[in-house]
C-alpha cells in the first residue's frame, strides 16, 4: 500500500494549446518555471488537443523530437488529459467540452491517437494513463448512448491491448465522472461497468482486456460537488474491481449556510464566468440534493427559496488545492485529504495529477502570479502526499 512514487504531475490544460508551438511555449514559460521554483522533479500531465496530436503524428519525427525536448527540460510524461478534444481556451467552452462524446467515432480515434503519442513519450518501464470524459453530457445524450459508448470503449480496450503487445507500453483509459454527465456518482459508475461494459466485454471474450485497460479517473472536485463520501466511494470501487488509473487532485468551492450569508453569495457571484461549465449543487436539511447545470448570477444573488434552505452549496470550479478559504468562501480541501488517505490504502498506486485548469479564469495580473500560485499548490500537495505515504507504510 503506497502513494505513487512517480513525479507529481500537474495538468497543462491550463495553458493554451492550439498548436505544438503553443504547448511548448507553456512548458517553457510555466511548467519549467514551476519545476525550478520547487527545485525537485515534476511531471507534465499533458493536454494535447486533437489538432496537436495530428501535428505530432503526421509530421515525420515530431513525436521523437518532442520527447527529446521534454527530456532536456527534465520533464517526465506518463499521463495525458484526453478529455478536451478541441480548443479548451476559446471564449466560450461550456458543454461543448463533451463533444465529440463516446458515441462518436471521432472520440475513439482521438483517444487511440493520444495513446500512440503517450506510448512514445513514456519513461522506460512505466505504464501510462489517459483521462477521458464520462461517456456523454446527460441533458443531450440519446437513449442508446450508454450502450454505444460501451461498444466504442470495448474497441478502445482491444486496440490498447494491441498497442501493448506491439510496443510493451501499457496505456490505461481513465473515465472521469463529472456532474451532469452520464456517469456522475459512484453508483452510476458501478452500474455501467457491472451491467453494460463488462457484460459486453464478456460476450466478446474480452473481459480481461477491458478490466486491464479501462478504469477511472477519480476527480476529487467532481465527487465532492456530488456530496459523495469520497473515502467510501474509493473503497467501493476497489471492492468491485474497478481500477482507479488516475486521481485528479482538485478542490471545489463550497458555501455553508448560503441563505444566511449574503456577502458570501456576493463573493461567489464573482466566480460566474463565460468560459467553463460550473455545475452547482445544494444539500437540503433532509439530504436531498439540488442541482443546477451552471453557476449564474440569478442562482447566486436571487436564489429560489428552496436553494436558500440548503445547508451548503458546492460549485464545480477548480480552485487552488492549497486553499481552505477564498475570502468568505470555503473549499473542499478536507475531501481531498480524505481521498488521498483512501488512495494510500489501495494495493496499487494510481497516477496523481494536480488539475486546477480554472487558473485561466481567476483574477491574476501577471505570469509570475500564476507560477507562484502553481508552486504553492504543488508544495502543498507534496506535503499532503508525504503525510499519507508515511501513514500507509
């Protein structure tokens, strides 16, 4: 039982990455600067948009040259964020981030292309992971979306096994549950694996291939927004045999007693922004969960009476993981500490990645502020991991 001993990753989806040149610029200006400030190795959890993946695969020698430049920077790479397919930094992303979904052949091809790139970037002897979306955005998903997604995930597993047999590089897919998607809460994950994906795999005589190559990315922010008991969720996934291939070290915003705290709600209204989707939940005294697809000024400043009755609101807004408070608002950092404690009890070590992509919509004036903020996040995470790793031993 141990925490992963690989260098801690932070996800580069906070950098614009419409081209390989932009990806490398972010690595030079931000990732390397954070590593220098920390004075210890870190890993790049790369986000490579579909356009960048095609540039790497279609330009002769490009992947090898990119791998060599990562090595020159002292950066390892063993995980990719293959969730955002296109431009994750355009003016408005919102629910478009889920397109194409797992019912679309383009999602399968993009994921396999990412696997080819990662196989070439992996350090010798290490496995790789690809985080991906939780099938589809629920409000627009068709009736057959789960079954169609399972069919394509089965194809992905078979192709990933072939890649392993050809290269010796095992790449595991990590499905990332998220509010308002087909897979949100742990019970939905269990149902999908046990009653849709695994039966299809068994029928095709590919169950071992699927269990080896398809698991989860456990994003602590997402499950905290769902008001899940994260320790219990991780234990249940482990008991069922669903492998957590990757953990996103993340925190959400939280506001206790919102009906009584107008100034805190005014502070929360400052987080309403046009780029990303910020699913919002509230828990009533009877335990019922209220759900809103996005954070809006009307919801925060003019809430319906039932939302005022909630004992707490939580917002899918990835905030710095070293912060327990942001002004009058709180964060779900206690959930993160509980999740890491549970991960330390597993008999395998998932990849670990800090993923605070929302830095790009937080009020920062300079690049130095961003580097300093990321450095504080990584330092705080190293401290948490060291504590949990010592306990696991």
